[in-house]
């Protein structure tokens, strides 16, 4: 594996920003499919891949989400070209015979253990959400990840069978850089890291 150049690091991290204001530019379904094809290669524990994503691309679909949003998140979300509702499958372990085929006992590690199921699904879908953000940036999109919504209301509206639970939302599109806030401070290495 070779090291990526500074321009790629800037695209993914150092110059990338969280966007709240969006250009009036469509994001195609082809781009969303490419986004998933890139992000789904990121590692998860036992290759469990619990993330489930609903991409809201129409005004009608986004209107279904609006009542669940905190007031401060409504306008920017309704104006985003795409809203990704990122959830996690609480029955992800049913797929382990396929996804983690070399360990025939993998599924049994989770059966009847709701706390272990939840923590594994939530953690790994969060990791996959990070991959989604980085994949979006790699493909020239901007991202606006957020919480600030009623999870129960989102689950009822978009995941009514109860098997999938919402984790977070991520607005996607082409951001308006002129509307960015100043970049927030970051902790230094010395403040939050130790080398033992």
C-alpha cells in the first residue's frame, strides 16, 4: 500500500469542511452508487457491515424526514441535494455465514445477546458512516453529517419493520464554500494522545 499525496490528504481531511449551505446542483443516482461501491470496502469487525442507507433525493422524501429534525437542522437538510439516513441492521449477524464465511460459528456469537448485537452494530455502522463521508469527499462531494433529530420518529418513518435503527444523518451535495463558518479548533496530539 503506497502513501497518498498531500493533495489527497487535503481533499479528505485538512481542507475538507462540514457544509450547511448547498449549491443548486443535482447528485445523480450513479454517483450515489459509486459512493457506496467505494465506501463498502472499508473494514468492519468480522466483516459484519451493519450499515443500511436510505438516500433521500426528492422533496417528497425529505419532507417525510422534516418533522423528526430539530428546528435548526430543517432548512439546511431540506435544501441539501441528498440526505443519507444511515442506520444499522440489528440482524446483521444473520449474514455472517456469507460475510465471514471462514468462521462457521460467527453467527452463534451474537444470537440471544441483544447488548452485544447493539454495540457491534452501532459501532460498526458509525465506522461505515465515516467511510461514507470520506468516500463522498474522494468523489468530489461535500458532506454535512449530523445528529440533532428524533431517532424514534426516523425509525418509525423509514425503518418501520424495527430491524434497522437510525444512527445519524449526512447531507450530501456540493457545498457553498462562501457560507462556511471559520474552522473550529482541534485538540493537539499532546492534549489527547499518549504513546506507551
